[in-house]
C-alpha cells in the first residue's frame, strides 16, 4: 500500500497464527448464610426453602451464570443429604433460557429473579412460609458465620427426623396432628415450629413420600 493508500501488491505469510482463548473457571465461593440470603432476598430465600423442603419446583433466573452457580451450590449445601433426592426441585437458568419457555409449562412454579431479588411467580401464600421465616431469623441472630450454617443445618436435620417419625405414625394409623405431637412430646423434647413444618412436609404431595422410600403409593 503506497502513501496514497492504494494497494500495490499482496503477500501471504509462510505461517498462520491461531489464537486460543482459555477461560479459567472461577472457583465457587463459599458463602455464609447472610450472603446467601442477601442474594436471594429474605422473602425469596424463605420461599425457595419452602419449595425445596416440599419438593416443589422453583426456578432461579439470572444474568450472571457464576452467581447462579455459586448460589445454587451454596443453597443446596445447607440441606446436605436430607434433600439429596430432590435437588432437582431447584432449577437455575439464564434470562434467555427463561424467556424461551412457555409460561403454561411454568404454571404453579416458584420463579425468582435473582438480578433484582424479586419473586416473579409464587404458588405459596405468605402464611405457608411464616415458619421458615422465623427459623431463618433465629439462625441469623447468631452472628457467627460457621455457627449460623451449623444451626440452620441442625434445624433441617431435626425437621426431617420429625418427618420420619410422623410418617411412621401415619402408616400405623395415627393421623391426627395433636395425637402425633402428644406422642412425640412424651418421648422427646420437640420444637413446636419445626414440628409444624415437618407435619406439612410429611403431608405434602406423594412425590415427597416416594423419595423418602416409605411406600410406593
């Protein structure tokens, strides 16, 4: 090319250079309970907890895939093996994936927009998550990251212990809430709120009973 920017000739190099961009995967951050709750939003966290405990579908939608992945892994880890067979109840997806879905297919699902920490669709009433909100507040009051997580996990483990006892009582023909509670209180100290939530879980859809492996209903 001359000084007047006219092409005077062509020449090809003897070799080609191909650039390869290697993206390093960012390690998943270990979030404390306040961090998880903050990303969700307090109400959204309580609703997501309710959905997971009752094995009902919840969709977490967001733009940042790393935040979605980090939140999902940290959230599921709070429940450990108690929900090992129902982690699929929580689904994460990008805004693009979400916008391609048919709204009819999501009817009755809990949908949380993590970009704004808001609930876009909610099949549960506020009364249904009152216990979860109370339990979360009790745990958050501890103000120690490790103890908070340990306390929340202890609560979940105890709730599922109650669930197993309740289900055994149900299969033995004892189906009255007060009778089962009275029998359990005679044998051990129980937390009233946790027992009430366990009762709701035990009496939820039969998909939950199947995953616990009690009966093939």
